[in-house]
């Protein structure tokens, strides 16, 4: 028996560079905010991300390709996060630019394969998708009370994902996919201090073959 391991893993170099830019920009806005009033804010959130993926999709494809396997396990959830900065256009609308990461996905299986190239094609066609990348969002908020508000979100995600397929912890095949997707979601936020809001959020994006989503908790700090 040979062990096959398929892991969705993305490069972190771009991620950290983008995060550094965001924090640098936030520091600049904060400095400007000390001199005059402005509508900039920083936000960050973390939560549970998942892909609308069924293990049966992998099983059916493996059977169709006459691949003998056993002990198939799928990880279709992970910790996800967003962070970035935003600008309040008026009392209702705002825009945000940030970095969205739906986390990693992977599956493991044990089996025997004679045609590795064909098996690799099968795996690429059935992996549990995830995504990460720059995220531009338009938000519309409606106050429910003085401190509580409801927000709808519509965004654009320029995503990428680098995939690594590993056999016997030695032979490695790599693949990369990228694309862009419309995202949508909503928030309910509560003002705890004059410049700080806490919020619960839902975000969803349709990727190539599956949808991925995230429930998260976050905070916003306003410089005005």
C-alpha cells in the first residue's frame, strides 16, 4: 500500500506583504486622523471557514477511474480571517479593501495507483477548494438602535490557491489556480466604545466548482 496525501497550501509571502501594507496604511491614516477628522477605519475578523464539499465527489471519481483506495478522510473546514481598512462614504455606504483568507483544505487516502498522472488529474478535479487574496467590498448599513446596526456586503475577490499533492512524503506535484469571484454577506455590529465596533459576519464566495463561506467575529476601529 502507498500513502497519498493531497494538501491545499498557498504561498504566505504575498499574504504577509499585503498585511504589512495594510498596517502601514492604517498607521498613516491614524496619524492624519490626529490632525483632522476623517472617515477611515481599520477592521479585522477571524472565524470558521468551510467549503460546500462532499467526500462522495472524490469517492465517485476514484471509482470511475478504477483507483483502489481506502481510509479516505477530508478536511473541508479551517480557521479563516480578514483584515484591512475602509472608508465611510456617508451615513449608509462604505467601501473596504482588505485581505481575505478562507484557510486550507486537504484530504488523505491510502491505496494503490498505477497511473500517477491520471490520478493527479483526478485529484485536481475533485479537491475541496479554498481561496485567499485581495478583497474589495461595498457595504450598506442600516441602524436598528443607537448602538446596533445591520449591514449588507457585496464584494470582489481576486483569489489564488497553490496546491501540493504528495506521495509517500517524498514525490511532490504542484499546481496553481487563480480566479475572481463575487462575494456577498452580512454583518450585525454593536458599538462598544465611541470609536470601536464589534460585529458578527457572514461571507460567501463561489469558486470554480464549490462555494466557500465563513462565519466570523471582528472589530472595527474608526479614526474619526
